[in-house]
C-alpha cells in the first residue's frame, strides 16, 4: 500500500470529493462534513453559525428547517435535490445564478445525512429545455386545444387559426390586420402582464409564458395560458421579425400547473413568494421601470427580537407568527405587488407603480397590522413588532443591488432608532 | 530570531523560504506552501497530523481542488488571485478529518517569492 494507510486513503477520498457531504442531528448540529460542503456553507453562513446546517442556511433556505421537521417517517429521503438559490444580494452578478441542490436523508430519529452540490449549470440547461418543451407541447397536443396567432413586431395580427374563434368568439378572418392588444382584453387589475409587456420580454428572452384572466367576445372570462414566442426570419438579424402567440383555455386555475407554479415560486412555510421568485420579479420590474419610467418601490421588513421568540417559545410558535405576518401583509398588497420571505424573519414587498410616499404609507399599514397579531399562549397572547425600510429604484439609480442595500440600510436605521417603526428621512419626518 | 520564526502572527515569507524541512515540521502550526498554479510544494508535519494526510500524497496536487476545497471560494483562494501582496489573518472553519474545526488562517503572498503560504493554527 506504499505506506499509505487505508484511513489516509479514505480521508484523501473525502477531501477530494466534489460533492458536499454532511452528517448532522435533527437540530442541524453538524458532526461531520467534507471540505466541499464547507466551501458552500461558510460563505452562505456569513456571521451566523456555520457548524449548524439550518442556521448556516437560514438566509437562503429558511424552509429547510421546516421541511425536515414536517417529515413524518422514522427514516427515508426527506428531499431530493431541493434547490437553494443564492443569487440575491450584493454579490449577485450578471452571470447564471448559482443554485445548490440539497438532498436530505433521515437515517434515524436524530441523524441526517445531507449532500450539497452546485447544480447551476444543470438549471440553466433545464431552463433551455423547458423553453423548447413548452413550445413543442403546443404543437404536439393538437391545434384543437390551442388558439394560434402570428403577429408582427408591432403587434398586428397576420394570421389566426379556427380555434381562436372557438376560444375567444372573435372571427379569425376578421381580426387579421388589427392590433392583438386591442382584441385581447386582459384583466387590468390582475397580476398578469399586458400583451405589450409580454412581447417586450419575448423579444429579449425569446419567449414568455403567463396565465391570467382573458375576456371573450361575449364578455365572459376564462383562465388563459398565453405563450409569446419571438420569430426571427432572418438568420443574420437577431431582432425578432414577429411573434407567435398561443392561447390555451385552462379550466380551473387550481390545476396541476398552478400547484407546480406555487411549488416553484412560494416559500414552503408562509406561502409568500420565495427569494428566487422575488429576485426574478425584481429583474422583470427593473426592465419595466427602465422602459416605462413608472416608480418602483421596495419595502424590507424584519421582525424585532424574533430570535427570542424562537428561543423562548420554540420554532413551531415562531412559524405560526411568520405565517400570520405573511398573511396580513399579503392582504395589504396593491395590484402587482409581491410579498416575499427573504430569510428567517426578513420579508420584502415589491411595489410597482408606487412612489416613496405610497410605499411608506403601506409600510406603516404593515407595521400596524403586524403589531395587531396575537398568538394565544398559556401565559397570555404573544405579540411581535417589525422594523421597516423603504426605497425606490429611482433613488438607487436603477440598480437592484443598490435598491436592496438602501432599503436594508434604512431598515437597520429603523432598528437603531428603537425598532417597531418605519424609517423616515428628516425630510419626511418634518 | 527563533521566537519570531515560531510565531504564527510574525513569521515571514522569507523565514519560511529559508527554513529547512525539519524546522518547518517543528513549527506548532500547519504550513502549506504552493506555487502560482496552486500545486502544493511543501506540507509540514503539523498540518499532516491535523488533516490526517500523508505529505507525500498532498505534494504535487492542486491544493484548492484536491485537498482544501473548503478554501476554494472568495474568502481564501480568490484572494490569492486578486492580491499579489497578501498578509492577512482570517478566522475560518476547516473540516480537518471531516470535523468542523475553528482555526485561524494566515494568508501570505508576495510577487517576488517562489511560493505562497497558508498557515493554519488550531
């Protein structure tokens, strides 16, 4: 064996393993881990404790703790390739987002085996496949189900199939030459993007798929999946020469697609948007802000002394509070507003078409609503307060990183000023 | 002189370069010396004891890929890329024998020195 012991060989093998391996107890306290696991965990942990898996991932995957806690069986696979997106924050760059895949096996009551692997490349490839898939699916599933149109780069209809007539009630021959945006009447109050906005995104990204209410010619409405795909007729010119539009009547929005969408975009515990979805929406709204120059505001919200709640009353009680906070804040959102859980007890609200005064007004309303939450405990009701900071993309010079940093700075100024308050500059306080 | 050399905070790149293998092995902290290509050239006995690895298997391999992946991030490896002159002490957590272990790292680099060094103090 050339003098190398089998223990040394085993250590060499584990030091060099290009996948992160971690063994911990059910509270996340790490007993063993290899260097690859530490390579990912240490930067994510920041100032938090890197020797506890859940604490180290508290900011980027707060849901992991509850996923593990909610798992009933004595042993088995708790999650397989659970995705942790680490693309939000000051380190975010233009390159593909970094995604970690996390698998957790329960080996016994108090023993977890965890793997961590960088799957960023894989996610990028999947994205590409999904694009192709959603497009091919519309072709393969048959034209009866799908209204298909082609439009020019300016949105004028050049052709529409017979299904378009069956689905919307508009004569497919008569609409040729008209602007599709005038024909389609989407619910303006809904979260759905306008057709012109979809076309802009498809022009940039190649395609865009969304769901929303759509009106028929007779005034009735239906839940519609709308796919816009850019066409390029000239190989040497990358600019789209027109777009294909596919409309699909999806009866019942509680369908599998909605479940899947919720799974991918929502925080496991609170049902608020997750970090990754929030980050995507921010980028989309930033593009929109650049194009239409309507205000865009961000509120960052952090619960005060929340660690004490968890330490004193346990995580299940903390979880109830987090759910209630998400519930009351989501109720206050304006149309197109998005409320997301960004970390353990940190939340964010993105407010398109809302200026700083409106954002501060809403932040005050959220602070009041959070202050009114009571969780019944044996020794009397448990209450919580929040500190909030607002910023606009205009103030941040159009940079998302600067927007987050500014709102964060103000959030901490609110904390320093005594907590349970919305940060106001001197100009606003006067 | 001897006191300075044995001191984690004070020892210099020149001290390490001029030292014999036995003297490096006698230091109370781990010493890893590697070239600009990250390939390990020296690995002292203290470090071998802490990591459980035989220096003969570590010498000649790319350090951040094969042995110290936990330092292969912006906190350590990237700094050697970005800072030609480097003398910094960072609190860190290594996985020596797969156990999370709090350590202090001292990162040493100078453009005119043949080797860069990481010193590890438990």
